[in-house]
C-alpha cells in the first residue's frame, strides 16, 4: 500500500511539472512572435537585450578550460508593414556587441595568450552591425492563407520559448574549394526565454515587463584565436534579460557602449538593407585593415 501511495504521489508531482503546450496561428501568432522578438508591439521602440556568461574549451583527452567570461548587448527594434495579401508583418533590425573578459579579473581582454600555441594574439570582440532578420514574418503566405504559427510551453504563469538553431555554412575566410577540403562553419545556438504568459497572450498589453534569456552556443574555435585546424570546440553559456528602458542598461555595458561603441546605443534605421555581419566577416575586415596598416608603415 505504501508503495502504491508513493507511486501515486510521484505521478501527481510529475503531472504538475508537465508543461501546457500553447499553440497559436494567424494574427495572434504574429503578435506573440513580435513581442518575443522586440518586447513590444510598438514599431521603432528600441529594446536592449543583455547577457553575461562564460566560455569553455572542449578538446578530446584534456580537461575543459575556462577561457573567457563574456558580456554583451543586442540593440534592436521592429519594423512593421502591411501587405494587401499577406496581411501584417514585421522584422527585427539591430546590432550587437560581445566583449571577451579575463576569466580571473573579469576585465576586457584586448590581447590573449593562447595556451595551446603560446602565441599572444589580438582579441577581436563581437561588433556585428547589422544583425537583422533576413525577411519579414507575415500573418499569411503569398496566396493569402494563414501561415504564421508559434507556440510556447506554459508552466503556471510562466511562458517559455525554446529554440535550437543549427548553423552550417561556408566559412567566409575559406577559399574556393570548401567542397573538397572542408571550410564550413559548424555551430549550434540554443535559446530558452522566459516571459509572463499573460503579457504574451493579452493583446491589450503592448510591452513586456519580463524577458529573461538563457543562451548556449557550441561552435568551432573563434578565428582570432588562431587555432588553425587543431581539433576542439568552444562552449558558451550565458543568461540575461531584455528591457525597453535604456536607463536600466547594465552600467558595465553602458560604459562599454559609451567608450568603445557609441553607435551601438541605438539600432540601425528600420529600412536597413545591409547584409548581416558575423564574427567571421568582421574578422575578415579586421585582417584587411591590419594588412593595410602594415603596408602604410
């Protein structure tokens, strides 16, 4: 009898933890997606997404190393449109930075001594401008049929969105023979974001008061580490929040923005059509600028 009661209690406990899967289509789905992307239904209102965390190495046969701490911010806003066939639509337009910090002092690193090669290299911080959605998300498809869909897991009053984004594309630093010798960039981004469920689903609530993120990334070595073809991966793990009040940007990040990246205090224009930047394209420009500087000397 005791065993049966224990099993029953365990089953009830498990049932209370199981998420309620919430699914939406059409205009409501589009509305929720815009809120989760830009924290607001108001066009052009900036949102400041901030995070902090750690980066480790993973090499077969050796102990993981705590390489860096990180702190970053994405500044974005939504551009809204309306199409006679596809209905309402939006896209996010933004830019972001992420600084690599010394794991012991937590200070910004502009050079780094590679423990595998013994070489001291320049640290190229993330400064990607722009980081935009490639296209608009619409309520309907080109035939006017409802196509927008979204879902989240609901735990009590908390809504959780969860995405895994596999990345596999030609490395901009490689040559013309990736098909034969490799040269692709391979990574995965993992996002879990937490909201108040009522704020997401209530159309009368235009702004989100809570948006907390958990971000992880598994990827190849960063290009500025100068690891070449050495086997291994890096693993990033961070948490943070998105806010609509610029006055509440974390002081450490605001100081970095003001002193190093003042342009990143605001998002790009809503009609920005520039191609997106990545760590690879930025590093390629860094190498070109460095070579040009050496020539001038």
